[in-house]
C-alpha cells in the first residue's frame, strides 16, 4: 500500500485519520494534496497483474489512498472504493452469495437494495427472506440449509429505526453466516459496525463520506481476504470510481468528522423543537428518548445522525404546506450534504411502493423526511418555527 501513516493504527482519533490515513510517501513532488492521477494505464514493473496501477482494477494511487483511509475510519483491515453505493451493495452480495444460496434481510431496506434483491438476484437463483430486525426469536425459523448471509442497515430509511445489531452478529456467528451492513446513515464517525463484529461494512460515499452533493461513490470495508474477493468481482463488473471523483471523495473525507458532529448537534436540536410543537404528531429520531430504540442507539452510537422524519397534524395538506413554507431546505431526495433537504417519501423516494406496501413499512403519506445540512442551527430552527406557524388554520384549530 501507499501510506507512511499506517492506516491500520487504532490509537488515533477519527478526525486525524480522516485527514491523514493512507497518505503517499514520499509525497509526489512534495504535494500536500494527493494529485489526480488522470491516466488509465501504468508501466508494468514486475507486479502481479491485479496489483498494477489501472483504473478498472481500482489500483491507481487515488484508489489506494482512499482504501487505506476508509479502512482506518471503519477500523477494518481493508477497504475498497467503487463507483456508487449500489456497486458496493450489489458486488458484496454477489461475492458472498452463489446460485442456490439464501440470504436473510431486514424488513425495511433502501429502495435500490430492495429492487436488487427482488428483481435481479432471482435470476441467479438467489433467494431472500425478510425478517423482523427487532425480534431475534423469529430468525431461526427463517433459516434454510442454503442460508449464507444476513443483510441489515444501521439506520433505516425513512423511519431511522435501529435493528438489534448485536443480536444480528451473535446469531450470524452461531449459524456461520456472513454479516453485511449498510452504514450510510451513520457514517464511521457515529458507528463502526466492524467493532461489534460485522464482516462487511458498506457505505454510499455519495452521502456523508463525501458530504458535498457532487459525486456518486461507494465503499466496502472488512477483512482483507473478503474485500479482496469483492474487488476481484468488480474487476470483472467494472464498477470503478474515476480518479477525479476519487480526488473529490478524499477531499470530502477530510472534513467528515467536523461535518457529521455538527449535523448531529443540529439534528438533535431540531428534533426536540419538532417534538415539542403541537402541530407535530410524531418525530422519528434516535436521539429522542421517545424513539423506540433510543437506548440501543445511545449504547452503540457516538452520535445520532443528521436524519429524521416526522408527521404533522393535518395530513398531506399540512405536510405540503410546511415544505412550501420553508426557506432554507430544498425539496430533494438525497442526504448527507451541506444543504438541508426535505422530502415527502410517499411522493418521491418510496413512490414505487404500493400504498399497502408503504403502510406495512409504516411510511404514511404525510411523513416528511429531513436531512440536516450545515446551515446555522439557529437559522434552521427559526425556519422550522416559521413554517409551522404558517400552517393552515384547520391545522391550528385541530391542535388547539
């Protein structure tokens, strides 16, 4: 690998590793920032073919620096950066599963993951069974002789629920299963799944890891041999991150710690403001004592994240009026960037589900999802208060 600053060290703070892990030594021409290696091919000097510098093989200096840095942040042996979060998810599942295999998955998943499980994996004769991630006693009944893995998310979208993650690891070990977890909503600043025993940690680096809403990327972190297997598959699939996007991701990682901690703090303040308002019927945020898994989140996480969702008295009309009255957040479907974003999932990110499917998942039509950005928390709080105060009289009277 490339770094003089050992990416495997575990005695440094995440804020230090986010800036320095994996840095090149010697620095090319003394450059403080890793240059963009905008070359597809590199001279062969006796290396193994799969270790030479080549963009498709994710072995350029830009890729190597990122791999070491993300491994240091995730507290894993190795990490691989890829062209998108879905490349990380699909490639990891296809690495640990073969034709005829079966995987247990939690009941609420990112839409792209759910579609991959439902539409693509059956063509490879790979089955999945949905489990209740809060009820370990029900999991054994779903096992098959062909079960090979368990797949969960740290925080679900959009209700930010927390699965019984420690039980997932214990159950998987008991039954010889590989564990995979999508850690996107938390990032390694708030939670490092490998520390409690997860095998593969997946991130959509498009979100908090990059944090600037300007690239698409993904990462896979875990034991070196398992990450190597994912890499070999992607050498064939071609889900590669280009050098310029890798440069932007490395730049984004340098501020990951300060960004996420600021978003944690702002989100907590806004969640409390919403919960106390009479026009708000429920707030879903793991930092609130009212959240069903608050104690679990407090035990496992270093921060509760920047994502929340909530429902207003007055239904869809109130939700639409509230979003229209906001002056700072934009209506958009992504998350984790410097801009605060608001969206009604039933009309956007979960519009592909039937009304019955959304109801089973607890996603009401009036549910609002909010991604906390880096604007002043005071300004966001004032904006929320103003939007709530502007709700139609029918809502005000219903809450009087």
